[in-house]
C-alpha cells in the first residue's frame, strides 16, 4: 500500500454550489488523486453547517469596560463582571461560503459559582463590517440580545444563542469580509441576577438554517 498524505485542501464557491477541493499525494509529493466533493461533507449537513468563524479567549479589549482574561483549570476564559457592563471583541474574516441567510451566534459560558437555574445573565452581540470601513472609527450595528441560565454545576458550560437576520443587523456583511464582533454582558439589566463572573469560553458563528 502506498503511503499517502493530504497535500491540498480548500473550499470554493462556483455557480453550481460549494465544493471541497483536495489533493492526495505520495510521500514525494507527487499527486495521486485530485477530486471534488460536494455539499454532503460534514455529516451530510452541507456547507451551511461549516462555521463562518470561531473565536476563543483572549479577546480584544474595548477602550473601556472590558472583560478580563482569566483561566479556569487552565481553560482560557473572558470574565464578565456581575456588577458592571463589560465587553470584549474579536476581529475575523467571515467565511466565503456565507449564503446570506443570516448568522446564528452561539456563546459558550460558565459561571464562577452560581448554580441557581432560576438566575440569568443577559448578553448583547454587535457586528461591525470593516471592509471599506475607516478602522479609526467604531461603527457597530445595533446589538441583538438574549439571556441564559447557569448549569447546576458551575463548571459545565451553557450556550446562549443570538440570531441575526442578513443585512443591517450584521452591518451588511458578505462572505469574505473583514469584520469585528463585540460580546457584551448587560449586567445593568434588572433581570440579570446571575451572581459572580460569567466566563466566556468561546464564540461560534454559523449560517442560520
């Protein structure tokens, strides 16, 4: 059996759909196989289930009211205070396979101590398209919010899902655009009673299906 290795991989969009391009080569680098597979990659769910972007701590601090970088059992987290509004940001490039169906943002969150499932933390998410934007000026679109309840074990993450329509809500982002996303805990919300720091472990952007 010839020892082979994957030497080329990429995703392209053409008029007839989205495709995975791959090249399999022998140890010397000589291509043995070239091919195209279609949308049934990723457990048969299609290219729409390939993340548009994924972010992990540390984030990029805003000018003020920034969440702080911390670790929990060596897991990097961003700590959001229970007493004051704090936020963090990331810069990314939106996946070119985005098909203008809107974006679902999922926040993965734990809490330092709160295990009361009746409590809640409130979150707002904002998009800023940086393609053709003067980066010396902030220009985030209006935020969309949601809330989440802690797990009965403080170290078990919970997810907060925030759904955006295509267009103005995501600052008119297109696939391949440079952008920023801002995640803010609305601690001043009267209904935010999740005690202690909320710990953000990761952020996932998926096309809404």
